[in-house]
């Protein structure tokens, strides 16, 4: 998951790419007319999230919707323009890269302040990196993308003078500039909590800025600050009076005074509200596209189509051969199936992805074959030689027979020892599209004799299985994407926090005995390191092309469909620069609401 905080979203920290919809509303869910009249005197935009925020502590957050919300509260040194892809200054007004590519010196803007009026200084930058992001005692996914090269060494950060800060790396690292975009945090509010330990010897920072924290204690530097949070109802943000941005005429930005994030668990309800004329925007799911398109002119809104979304969605198997407390994580019989490459390739051939596009996505999507976003300059297409798995159940059966599987007289698939091939596929419950995909996969695989027990789970139970207990067989999920493949380094590094198909225990988790890395896994990790060291763009593209070929050959993830990024926005909302990478509101400081 790459723009202000969207840069961090695209770093693919443990973030679910929910195929669910971000919705922008203009009313209070319980009493819209009352809330609207109370706030009519100020420009406001109300957005929605599908669940309550998990935390207001950015480094500890692992939820996509919460990360988007936090993007309005915090700025980093730099950002990435989601239209041009260029790196742009934010808290830093400029930077200089040394000739040997080992140092970047940033110069901060003058007069920066926190939301409590305190000065934002170089000391805050040094604190944010040295005490938080680079601190092994703080369990943050940000650290994975800051590790350099094969050694995995971390950069060093030091104060040069009152306005300049230097980042140094042990070896040239091409993506390093983009990796300096993490939010800067306030030393005066948080430093004590990093140094103070609780009864278990952990920094009390781990308990800071929870969702029950009084809003005035959450000190921020972004365009908005927290005004209030009402559990299961809404999060209200107010414009940060100390925010640094001004437009060309000297007017303070952002222009919108209040942002309200309504907590709406049903996207169907949001659609009804949008159609009634009460809402400013709604994410457009494939099933409702035709309906809304017919109402576009009459309803005075525009449907924006950003083309294929930046994220991925896929099926994957638990390839972990390890044990916990002497017990295999995966049934050894099934583990042999899952770790057979022909088995995974057969599954890929047996899934009818075009029918997914036609039925579930109503034609509003494209076949997906790569872990790298189609918007990235390093994306390898099928036309350029990437191996793909078009629907071919006969080919699937041939691969299974070649691998030693066989069929009984009822057409059921058995392994060489006569075991019926049956496994459980899990996903997160409540996501209609993902549940529809899972149901079709169950049906498709039954045609090649495999029984799939499709089981949607509550989000907390699902994430506990795939990232903690590792007690699962197959799963259906997605990840966010971006322009720079190295943002997904923690997916492909065997020790990475998102190496989900063969997960190594993360800090604080129970150890695993017998965990091993396949040669192809190690090769992908090696190539990612090479790509990060290389500055010749043609060579970088060639290296990433090879990684995509390996992933499609060995299929740690079986990619499915890339849906189009669609949103309907009322015409009274001006300044939209729609991007599949960031949606309609990535440039929130430039957007106006007119009545």
C-alpha cells in the first residue's frame, strides 16, 4: 500500500484490500437533517468507514480504513503525486542526494507547527525514525520497507542543524527517497512513552493514542485534527489551524473545514442514501454501476473510472512445513498437495476468472496476473510474455494426473495414497464480492473433483488465523498496490511480515520448528534486493519482470480479477483528480465543496 499517507498504504503493511467501498456522505446516519443543519455554516464533507478505527497510533495500525483516516491527520517529509507519480515535498521543502547515493539531506520548511501550536522541528523527524520506526521494540510494519539490501540493515538518521536532517544508508538503495515518507510524530507528546516501560518491559508507547484517548491529546501535523470520536457512529475531524499549506493566492488549505467519517457497516445503506440525494459520494460497486449511470445527469453527480484498481486479490495456500509444539501447522497430507507446484497450477487453470468478471464484476474489471500494479512502470503484461492461466479445466486435470493424483469412479480427486482432495478456503465475512468469488471457486474446483469447504470468517478471526496462529489451509484476500514494487518487499522477503504463504513467526509469536524456504522463494527475495540496488531503469524493469515470471510459475498467490476503480461524486465537490491509486480525495487540500 503512496501519497502523503497513501504512500504508506501502498507499502502493503498488513492491510486488507477490502474490495468493499469507501463512501462519502453528507449526513448524520441517525438524523441526517438535524446534523446537516447544525453544521451548514461550514464547508464539510462526510466520508464513511466500514468499521470503527482500530487506533489513532499510526505506527501500530494495520487496518486500511484507519490508515486512510490517519492520512488526514499526519504528514511526512515527502509524498508521491498519484497522477504524475513524481515525488513532491511536504514537510521538507527540498532534499539533496549525495553523488554516491548513500545520503539524503532534507531541509524542513520554516515555521512548521503541531496542532497544539508547538514547533515541529528536526528533532521530531529524528525521534520519529530513530525512536519509533527504526526501534526494534516497536512492532511496526514500516521497518520492513526501511531495511536495506541483503543484510537487512536499517538506515541511520541524524540532525545536521536546526532545519536539516540526514538519512544515510549502508549501500545504494534506489527506492530510499520514497521510503522517507512516513508520518512525522511529535516528540514532545510521545518520547516519554517510548522510554517508559510497562510491567512486561514493553514501551508504554504501545498503549498510547488508543481509540479512547481524549482528542486533544492526539497531536498531529496534517490538514485535520481529531475533534471527536463516537463509537460505532462517527469520527469528526476539524481543520488544523496550524497546518502549513497555502494556495497560490495565500489562502489556507485545506478549504473544507470539517471531515466526518460516518461508521456505516452496510454499503447498501450508503447507496440508498446517495440515491436519495443526501450524500456527496459513494463507491460504485459493479452490481450498481448501471443503475447509477442512468441517474448520473439527473442526480448531478459524476461517476469516475480510474481503470484497473491498484490492489490485488488472490487465493493462496499455506505452504508452511513447520511445526508448533511438535504439531504440524498444516496436515502433512494436505501440505504435500499445497507444496506441489502442479497442484497450484491446476487450481489456477480451474478457476474461471472471465466468468468472475462477467458475473460478479458485471464486466467492470480485467484479468489479473501479476503482483505488481498495472499502473507501475515495472508491470509485465501477458503481451510482454508473462505466463497466464486462462480457464482450462482439462489442462488442470492433466497437471494433477502428472503430479500423481488420480480420479475414482465418482470423479472425485484422490492423491497417490487414496486421500480425497478436500480443503477449507477462508475469507473475511461481510465482503459481498469476496464471498461471491469464494462461492464460484468452490463451484469451479468441484468440476475437477476437488471439494472446497468455503468458510467466511469474522475479520478478527480471519486475521488471527492467517497472521498469528497460522492454522489455515487456503485463503482468499487482497493487498493494496502502488507504483514502486519494493513497497511490497515484506511480502517477498521470507522474514517479512506479509510473507503470508510461508509465514515466519513475527515478534511476540510462538516459535515454529522446521520452517524452511523454497529455492524459488529465496530467488524472488534476492531479485528484489538486486532491483533496489539498481539505478538503471531498463535493468530494474528486467529484474522485476523476472520476479513476475517466477511468481506466475510457482504461484504463491493465484491472482484473480482486477476490478475497475469507480466512484460517484456530487458535482458540488470541486477539484477532483481521480486516481485508481488514491480514489477521489487523495488531494484533499485542493478540494472544495460549493452549495
